[in-house]
C-alpha cells in the first residue's frame, strides 16, 4: 500500500508540473508571436512613412486600406509565428 501511495503522489506531482509548464510554454509562445507582429507593424509603418507623397494619392494606397493592411496582415504573421513556434517544439 505504501508503494501505491508513493506512485500516486509522484503521478500527481508530474501532472501538476505538466500543467504549469504547459501554461508557461503557451504564454511564452504568445509573447514571441506578439513581439514578431509588433516588429512587422513597425517595419511596415516606417516603410509607409518613407513613400513619396504621390504614392499615397492612389486609391489602392488610401489610409483605410493601409490601416487594414497594418492590422490584418501583421496579425496573420503574428498568428503564423506563434503557431509555427508552438508546433516546432
């Protein structure tokens, strides 16, 4: 009976450790993805600011479209980076 209690306690500790480490891993991957997405937004925004003034006059380069590109496309990159790093581990 004593050996059964030992193994039950060991499995309980292993399950708790797994839960904690799983949470930490998911949090860390979300931080990595967030940082990658933020970096992409900064690079894209900086490149938009360095364009010629005439470039912004075209309809396909309007402020609304550029805002959608900044939010949606970088969000896709962030999601792919988070998923890719999570599955590679």
